């Protein structure tokens, strides 16, 4: 490495010497003190990787050191994270790709061992457990057994990867949620590495294949979610190109008032930042309020960065950071290194620290935060607790408009002499009777049918988890029970949570209300909510009901939580318990009772809500380093089930042609050492015409696989019975399954079909005919015709989780370009990484304003092999009428142009490595 600015220095801690690149030394030349915390970390990264300009040159360092907070980002830099963290849904395809690259590099004249992680890469299996069993003492065991039965082949493959690849470790199932494990154990805050006999110290930075990797920002670790292909490149030692970002400062003052939680705070912050506009920006929190904000609360805010649209939401290292490291069982040596390094580098925050210069700022007095939920279908749509009934009713009115019309039609049928008995059988009224556990009940619109304490967002936070347990204890003492139609579940973020709830004596009350532990993983929040009881499903169908879920997660997009649940509200864990008792979103919990006690007296939420002092005292009496050390002592070893799984040996994976889980993907078929060009596109058809806020949940296959879907038919043809379909997430290692599920979400609306829901489109044949087909089936017919495809969309295309299959599936369907009004950062990057061009409408222009219907034939010209910043699109109707418009070509850096020329990021990396072997 170069040291052109003479910043190398030495740090002595605990009798050991560490080399490091000193920011204060650089500060002798530039005004480094004014830089935000996050940019100082980026700056150190450039100093450490300076190589004379091949990747990092002196000009890049100077550009960042002289950062202008008000300037639009226009300078490209290379960032190399210190490590990569993966979860199994996104991690399995990463390992599949690495295994495929080992075969491909051999075919190009290289060696298998060239494909190997160059930095620590850790995968946590947390996304595969589903809530099949609930509200019973053996739910955890039953769900764990089913999980292993469904995923034995995947887990065997990951065990092979753990043996075959260096620098790759796997945290087995039933340990915890990836982000909580990252926060509680994997995060180093300051890392060390031996290079030619010298021990270097540097900031812990991380890429994660889950967008909520930002949770670790609460600990002062800079990291964010990336697509699997970008993570793979980092694992293989390739830097990530990025533009020097703008940084938004968020000043926190005051402290949370009694009766509010960190969830209420983060929903308020999310709403404010979404309104401010922080897509593609860093957000940095500072101010006097930090001293009143526990680390777990900071992590909750960091976790939600994808929901407020930022690349990251970071807090600096301070005394609270050290207290958390000590609480979570880190060694005193590591804690001393973190403190000494942070202070030596000017990364330490004290209450009287001067704040940095920011691109823009916001401020929140935490004393003004009020109890809130978010929903019914977006995390940024905050709703005050008292306004939930009105919000719910408004959503129901929209969702049931078709039902009301159907009811009017039936009423007309009866009025005009039709058979009343026949008509009434089809007259949906928004209610239905059912018998559940021997009890006759009536379900109505707004019924809460899922109440889930789930997801990393809140289950990492002892304050809200203890509050949920205390509220449950108080409710049980008053004789309250959950409503029989509510499916309840508790999926702690780690085993530490269960231990402190048990130690506090709160688990029995939670279990009495149906919140038995169902697993340690990201369950309901990612759609692994499992089936509803058959009686509940039947009632929903009979009454055409618009029902709700309440969950302590971070995502509530349409179709995500459960196919039968149309409204989904994010809430704190204690509010999840409260809604399980109330059983409806139509009840105002601020004024109406959520139940009645044994004597028939009304019980209000305020009667059950624990005080902040009681929560704090319970945490102090139960939570300590011993719980963390015990649970993480053998974190990579796994239990008997894990160790009993068979896995192959060898440097190259022995692919099984009959497997429906793990398959060698086609990305490298016929690949040569010569890259291609970015050519103009002619004669393209539209695969889908979509509106605003199409998320990766809409695009990427997720949730259950329907037997009559293209993926279901594929599995049945290979002898897989519907009961064994498992989920799309569990089959991410098989491209044949995943491509068939791309754009197949039941809630996606293709405007080519008038906005009807479901993954269908219109296929236009060469003979002039048109046919309604599943999107996959249409794409395959177009591929047989030799016709390229485009997708057209509105604003915020690709928001949501960092699902690389949203880009992989798009590529494999034959889509050459996506034209949208705006893109989410990660998905745009993933499209480029898979060789799909992201093109943006010019300001003020939309598909609607241009009169585009999706039936036209499209050409895209002027791309100039990726050098052009704009291109011309010509849409030609069947009658010959043409519409021409300009679009922005969103290849934002020279490296992205290279990726596109090579057909994708992986092909680029593969050619670089194979070239070195030659």
C-alpha cells in the first residue's frame, strides 16, 4: 500500500503495538475535524487502500478530505469493507455463485482456490424457520424439526461451503437473527489484521446481504445492505465503487416520555427522514439526546435506515458504545482497543463534542414522541395509536370497494326477482362466524389475525421485550386472554432474549397469552408467518374479510406478511401483545378497553402498561455479560440436528442434476475472456408496465409457492408434491424456480392489464395477436422469438430488502433495461451488477404523460457503449405512431460501465481472476 500523505502511525494499547493510518496527521493538511463521523471512516479506508491510482489514488483521498457538504455527489471512490455478513436466504445464492465461479474459472484456465473469500465472511441461518406451530410449549421444537426437514439439502450445501472456503463461517439455525447476532457478537467495532508481520488496527466496516445490516450502525460500525452480487465481489477482494455521499445530520435532544418506546421513536424518525428525502445519503445522529439513548435504541434506529431510505443511519462511538460492548461480553482488551483507537482518530463522541458540518440537518426533541404504529402497508406511514381505528377503516373502505360493488350487484339481482337464497349466499358483508377451539366467534373486517413479536428491529432491544413481558404479566393477572382468532408468536432475536425473559419470570405470562417461542429467526416479518388456522382462513374467505396483522418488524409491504392478510401494522412488542388481547384494529386503545377482567370490569391499556422505572429495574436485575458469553461460547458449532446433516467434500461442489434446491446457475455458460459491448436495443417489448413503489417484494420471489404457478408446475413436473414446496426463499439456490417466480407476487399490478393484481402480462406475437400469460411464460415466448424486453415503472422502483434475485430474475427473464421515474439505491446497483440497464425518465415525464401503454415496440439508441449519459427511447405503436423521449442512463461510475460491458459484476471479477492465472 502507498502512504503518499505520510499518515502511518503507531498506537500502543494493552502492551501491544498497532499500526494505523492517522486521521489527525492528515488533519495537518486538511480540515478533517469538520467531517462527519461516517466520512472519517471512509477516509481512513481510502488511506489504507491507497495503491497509486489503480483503485485508490491520492486524488481520491484529497477529494474526500475536502468534501463540500452542499455539493451534489459527483466524485467516485472505491470502498472496501472489512468483512461481509450474510443471511441464508441471500447467502445461499452467494455460495452457489461462488461454487459456480470455481467451475467457471477452471474452464477459463484458472484454479478453484482463486475463488475464495479474501475477507471474513460470516453467514447466519435465520430466514428459514416458519411459524407452523404456535401457542404451544413444543412450538420451538416442532418448527425446528420441520425447518431441518425442509432445508436439509440447503444446509448440507452450506456445510460444504464452510469446509471448502477459507474465511467463511456459518452460524447454524436456531441461534438468532443475523443482525442481532452481528450486533451482539460478530461486530468488532475496531478490527485488526496481520500484514507482513505488522498488526494493523482499523474501523470495522461491513457489507451485508440484508438491507437491515444498518442495525450495526448503532454501535458505530459503518455498513449497509448490498445485493448478493456486490457482496460476492467484496468477498473476492474487489472494491465497491461509490460516489462520495451527502450526509444528513439528525440532532436528537431530550429523552423519551413515559409510556413511549424506541419503536415509537424510530417510526417518528422514519417518517421525518422520508419526508426530508435521504435516498442515497448517509444519515448521522448527534446531539445531547444521545446520552439518554441506550445502545439498543440506537440500533433500532439504525436498523430502519432502509425504511427511511438512507444508505446508513449511524451513531458515533462513545461511552455508551463501550458500556454495550462490556454488557455483551466482549473482552476488556477489545474494549480498550476500541476506546484508544476511537480517541486517537477523532472518532470519539462526548456530550460536549462539536458537531460536524452536514449537507442538511433535522432536529427532534424526543420528549415530543407519542405512541405510534405504522401501516397499513408502508413503514413510513406512521399512525398515532389513537388514530389506528380511523386509519384502519379508511384502508378497509379502499380494499373492500369491489366487495361493496359485488354486494350491490347481488342486491339488484334479488330486487329484480332473482332467487334470494342464491343471492344471499354470494352477499359478502364483511363478517363471518367460526368455531375456534370449541368457541363460537364472529370475525369482522379489521380483525387482528396475526400478532407477532418478530424481526431484528425490536427483538434486539431489552427495553421493549421486557415491556412486552411485563404487560403480558399484568394482563394475565387481570384474567385477560388473547382473542381465539389471533395467531400469536414470539421469535426472539437471540437466545439471550429468552434467557433474560426467563430470568425475569416473564416467559410464563407470555406463554399463557400464546406468545410461546416459535423459533430464533426472522419469521413473520419476511412472510414466514406460516398458515393461519383453517377455521380462520375459512372465515376470511367466507366473509371476504379485510383482516390485519400487528408485528414488531420493519416491513409491512403488500403481500409480504401473509397472502390472506391485507393490512399490516408495525408496532412495539408491548403493543403487539395488546392487540392480541384486543383482537381488532377497530378498537381505540387510548380510550376503549382491550378486554374485561374476571369480574367483567373493563381493562384499559394504561392499566397494563409498565413504567419506565420498572422496565429499567428488571433489565438491571436480569441482563449481564454472562448471558452473552454463555450463548455465544460455541456459536459456530450447532446442535445435533446441524451436525448430523451430510455434506460433500472437495474444492468444487458436486452438483446434483436432480436437485430442486441447489443448481449450477447459467450466468457463465459460453463465457470467454473477451468482454462485450453495451449495444443499442431494438425491437423490444414491454414485459410489465408498473406504477409507483414497486418493491423488491413485488419483483423477487418470496413467500409460499402456489401449485398453479409456473414455479409450482415446474416442481410438480420434477416429482415435488405441493406439501414439500417450501418457500421461494428456501429455493434461492435454484435459478429455475426463482426465475419462474420473478414478478409473480399476488399483489403486483401490471397496468397493461388495467391494474389487475397478479404476475401476468400481455404477450404480443409476431403475427399481431395478443395473449394474457404469466410473466414467466410470456418472457420465455419472447426469448424463443428472439425479442428483448424492457420493464417500465414509476417512482421508487425496487424499494425494500436488498434482494439480488430481483435483479437476477429480471436478467434471466431477458429484460435488457428498466425505465423508471426513480430507483432505490441497492436495486439500481444490483441491476447494473446483473447487466440490466437502469434508465430514468427525465423530470416531469412519466409513462402516463408520454401516453405509453406497454403495447408498443421499443428501441433505445445512443448508448455509445455506456459512455452516454442520456439515450433516446422510441416507442412505436401498431399503427406506426411513434413517441420519442430522452432518458438518463444510470451507469453512475466508470466501474459500473465496465460491469455492464462484461455482462455483469461477477463476469467482470471472474475475467480479472482468470486473467491473473493466465
